[in-house]
């Protein structure tokens, strides 16, 4: 893996790794609500920056 000639080879290694790992991945519970979490975190960060 350390003899990468160009970025195309890196993309192939990443794609192969993801395809191998995909069957072991599980769906995140409540994934539909992730945008709500993102907004809440952004609001909290902005509030902290003002204090």
C-alpha cells in the first residue's frame, strides 16, 4: 500500500476498503433527525463563541 503512483490508486484502495467494510456497517438510528442535531450543535457553538 505504500507504493501509490497517483491519486487514482488511492481512490481504488479506499473504494475496495469501503466495499469490504460495508456489510459490517449498521444504519444509524434516527438518521432522519440528523439535520436537527446539526442545527442544535451549530447554535450551541455560536452561543459559546459569543460568551
